[in-house]
């Protein structure tokens, strides 16, 4: 006969959520430490659902100490399963972990048990209900079993123990996605409501015979369940119910709304092209777009492998389908080597966990590494040989294009169908100009190299400037330097040039510095930073082509510097022509205009001085001279000139110290003689200082007979004797000469 404690054989345990007990409270079955040979207690929970043997012997990892989840409101049946005849009755104690942990030994007093049976085959069905006085809410509890063999007075009774966790049954929290329009993938989220040992998941349709059901036991969250492919497009409804290990949890059921299975199917990605950019190692693949479909890109090096590592994608992206094709940027390890690519399609909503060959592109694309170089004044493009084992493609030809900076095509070359022809030369280039090339390999898929930038250069030697001269422009105090090419010498046109360059030094073999540059249409300059009257300057010219290459220097030329010393002039011997000097001439010039008034000496070969002593007085007291040089026969038709120098010839004043005014025709008058005299003032004094004669003229050359004839102012003849004269003369340069002396008058 059963003994019933706590008013009923069925103990109603109301498991309600209280804050006195938390799920994380720790509990461990106490080790009864039976004597050797003692049989451990045994009981089951809900038949075969849970089997409990002993108390775990103090081992924290024993199954006795791993909490068995039981739902609030669940009915559990505890039944003794020990096979011994010594047992006269069975007692069960249920208590919170905090209460159990306070005990020093397992409970054994029968009158404190929550349920007892006098026969060993009896069972206790316990429904979780609020009438259970020991229950404090969801959390950790301990179930202890003991029989009456020892009546609680000795430790020879059979003992078993199990830790349980009472949970609050809640509706499962899930998310789900339709994958590839063929299956549903749901996810049990990491949420406190998902605290069951097991879940029953159904994917149902009233219109289909295919309604799969799954029982899942998550070990961690989030946890994914897949329906597998459906054979039809009928809408599906998901139902999911949580279950405890004991199998009788009254858990609420989650039911989804109808789920449409007519979504987007994943297509194999189609790769049509790969093209290099202007950035080193960067390429863009052209892949047919498909909205929200994820893509993986795989890379291989054909020199080292013929297969792809599908566990290690180069990159993963999601197609946006804003355009018909996606431009996918990839970066290669080495821009000088070939690399090949394939893509795999995946549902971005339901990413695949393993590689699926059915979603792999039917083709691969491979890069075309290429280079450009200048060889013999031409641009040569070269590239790596096309692959012959490319998946989904067969080589047809190479094509080389020259493009503008804006991407438009500048020049197209004939296609090359020979797979072994790996170079193309473009002779149609201008030195110094920038060009952009690209090489295309056609496999069906188009593979375009990176953009190849190059500036055309030249290896040709540049023609020297043959005809150079330095001409002093005396009145402007500057030097004109000019250069020309000899006709028929391979001279460049202005369109082949960047500039003329002019170099300067203060001596023929001195250090030359760049003075100035001019455009190709201007081949002369004026050097204003000169002192033409004290220094000769030397020059040479070069020119630069469009490749920025500079020609060899022209012959050096030097300006003519003339200097004077009393009556002689000298000039520098260095030639002012690159073709050498034929002869010099000495010109008398107007110092203000530089106009030649008269050539004083001509055809002076290898002569670098000239003396003016022999010049007649008619040439003037002050003479301005300039050297003019004539080049040897050649392409220089212009003569060059020197600075202008001044030669000053001093004036001359002579007078007699006696005269005889006796009308004999000899020395009848006191007059003066000289050259370069312009003005004259003559005064005669007697011995007492009285002026006996005065006369003057402002034009002595035309009035040279001015003088004293021996008569006084009153018309009488002067007395014979000594007189004093005073002369004031101004020469043609304005210089004044004063002269005084005595003269003797006799008859």
C-alpha cells in the first residue's frame, strides 16, 4: 500500500518564476560513499527518457551532475529501477540547489520525503504545480532517491541523485530565409527563450506530399536547420516546438506565416572579360550580375597549378545588379605573371557552407601581362603567351590598341592570330609624346592587359647648330646671338623641337652657364647683361628635341671687344662666327646711331690692331671707330661688329716769337698756326700792359689769317720792341687752351 506524503500521491509542483533561485545556481550530488559491495540506487524519469544510477561518486562531470531540463508545468514520473529484494520502500526528495547545498549528507529521513512508495515497483508522478512548497521558481534543483532498507538509521540504504534544471517554456525564437527558391533555412537564435534540449521542426504544405520533419538537439546557438530542396514551389509553413529531455514539456509552438517558394534561382556566374587598370596589379573582371547573389572569386597561378583552391577564395562580394554586369576589382600578386580566375555563385541570404560545383562559372579568365619599351625610336609592345588550357575558352587572336587619355581608341593594329607572336612595333610615334597601349587576348572571353604608359624617346644623334654668331649692338649696349642649321644637314623642323638653348661664358675656354631658352620658332636672343666696352663674351647654342634630348654644342663664338690706346686700337682675336672670320674692317661710325660713315681700313686678315696716326686731319680730332667682321663663305650672311671706341687727337697751336710788318711779304703779320682749332681770342699788350690789339673768331678754320699787322688802334705803326701776347683757343672738342708769351716786333 502506498504511503502518501504532502496530501497526495501525485505531488503537484507549481514551477513559477521567482527571483529566489537562478538558473545558474550550481549543484552537485553528494557522495553517499556506500560500503564496498553496496548496490547503488537507481530510478528513471519518464520511463526510458532518463536513467539515473547512483550519485556520481563526487565526480562533477558525471551525468548525475549535468542538469536534466524539465519544463515548468510538466508531469514527470519517478520510478525505482533497482533490482533488489531488500528494498521495502522508496523515498524521493526534491529541493532547490541552495537548500541541497546546505546539507552535510544526502537526505535519508523518510518522513521528510516529498514522495514515498512502500513497494519497490511503485512510481511517483509529479506534476509541476504551485502547491509544491519547496519550489521557488525556474532554476537548479536536486532529486534524491533513497529506499527504506536502512530506515534512515544507517548508511546501508540505496542512494541515487540527479541534478535537474526547471525551465520556463517559451515560444522558440527563430529567423528563416528562402535559399535559391528551393529550400528554407531557419536559424534558432542565441536567445534565452531557446533553452530546450530538443526541437521538433516541420516544413509543411497542404498542397504537397513532401513535408519534412526534423528533430534537432542543438549543442550551441545560433543553430541552423535546413529543409533540404523542395520538389515543388508550394508555399510552406514552419512549425517548431521545444522539448525537454524527459519528453513531456508543455511548450508553446511557433508557427510561421506561409512562405513563398517562388524567389530567385541562383544562376551560374558568367565571366565575359578581365581588363587591367592604370593601377599596378589591379584588374577588373566583368561578371553577369544577379541581385543579392553572393559571389566568390578564386585565383590560380597557371605556372604552379592547374586547379583552384575552392576553400580559399580571393574575395567574396554580393552582386548589386545596378547594371547588367558587375565590375569586380581583383589584385594580383605579381603584375608580370599570368593569373586565372573563376567565380562561384552563392545565395547571400543563405551562404553555402561547402563548395558547390553546380554554381561555378563555366569559364575562367586569365590576365595578359604586357610591357612597352622604346627600341630604335619606335615603341614595341610585348606580352606573355596565351594559355592553351583555359576553361571555357579557346585562343583566337591578340589585338594591340593605342588609346587616348580619355579611353578612346587612337590607333588599332591588325589582329595577330599566331599564338607565338608576342611583340608588335609602332613606328608612328613622335619623340617626347606620351602614349598609352593595351594588349587584348581573345579566348571568347576577352583579356585586356593593364594600361601601358610610355613616352617616346630617341636614340638618334641630333644635328648640331652649324651657323652661330655673336654681334655687338653697340648703341643698344647688347649682344645679339643667333644660330641656324645648315641646309641639308638633317636639320629639324620646329615641330621636332622643344627649344633652343644659349650658353654663356666670360672666356672662350671658361665655364659656360645656361643663359636662356627660346621656343623652336625663335633662334636668337639679345644678351642685355653685358658690359660690351670692357668685356668680351663667348657663347654656344644647343637645341632639345621632343624627347628632351639635347644636341651637342655648336662651335663657340665670342663677341668682338675693341679697345684704344692713344692713336691705336686693338681687338680680340676670337672669332665671332662658328665658321671662322674671313677678314676685319675698321669703320668710322656715328657713335649715336652706329651708322658707318667711312671705312678706314678693309680686308684685314689675321690682323687685330690699327693705328690712326696716318689719318689726315680732315677725319677730325675725335674719331669713333668700330670693327666689323665678315665670316668665311657659308651659311652666315650677316657680318658682326664690335663695341665703338673713341680716338682723340690733340689739337696743335703754333705761333712765331717775332714778326716784321714792313710789307715785304714775309712775316708781315703775327698769326697762329694749328689744327683742330675752332675758336680763337688774341690779345696783344705793350710793355706797360695796355692792350694794343684784340681780335677773335668762332670759326678759325675759315678765318685762319686773323692776327696783328703791327698797327695801333689809332692807325699808327707800333714802335719796334717787345710785346706780350695772350691766346685763348678752343679746339673742335670744346677743350680750351690758354697760351701767353712775348713777341718781338721789328721793321
